[in-house]
């Protein structure tokens, strides 16, 4: 059995502002490449920070401020009485192999953000895939059908804790090879 760690580059989703101006528009941080090795798949996941007046400010960030930044995947369902949902997702490249000698342990830390009055729950969905597509205006009805081909949902974890939890999948043995790991927040 081979023990291989850190199959995900930039597993902590740390932004890189080294080639950015001092004041950065972080609303579309993932699509702008501010989080190395990760990109958006569904809608516009973003970076945010607490500016002292708004707990989830997503617009101009002063890089020199040193304020902590966090990743934000927003979601809601039936917010406007339309019986539709809105989800955001991010993806990174991985090499998950269908090999009887390999099993995988996947661990994700996540918490609920209280950015608006109706932020009370969400679901962290972990998917593996090949050819996952970027969809800017993704809306869904239940059951959710995600865009892209050749992908599977590994797990759907309910998130309802502002203090955070670690969500894990242990001893996963894939039935095929996968080249992408996707994280989605959907209600």
C-alpha cells in the first residue's frame, strides 16, 4: 500500500495577491485566478472578509490590511418563491486512480457563514469527475442535476454549524479514474 499525501494543490485554498494591485476586486476571486490551482465551476464563488461593518464583504480588498480572507460558496433555494435553487462550486485537478491497491481519504473543513438573515443551512457536495464544465448561470430544481459528464457525487454533507466541522470520506475506492475534485454548496 502506498501512502501518498497532498494530492490536492493549494488544499487550504489560500489566495495569492502577489501579482495583484493593492486594492483587489475579490467578488469573482476564483474566476480571476486569485486562488491558485482552483477555479469556479458553478456561478461565481468568491473571496470575502469582515470589513467591520459587513461580515461578508466581497468587493474591494486592501491587500496591505492583513484582514483575514475566507472562501465563500453561496447558495439558496426558493429565495424568491420561484422553487429554484442557486449554488456555487469550485474545482481543482487531481489524480484519483481506479487501482485495487489505492484507497483515498478526503477531508474538507467547512462552516456556515452568517452573511444574510436567511443563512441557516446548506449542503457541501463533494464530486469527482472528468470534464466538469463551468456554468455561470446555474439554477436548479430538486433533485439537482449538475452539468458536465462523467462525474459522480461522493457525498452530500449538511452544513449548519457556524463554528465549522471537518467532513471526511475514508477508504474510498473509485470504480474509474477521475481528474477533478469539485466542491459545491447547494441547499
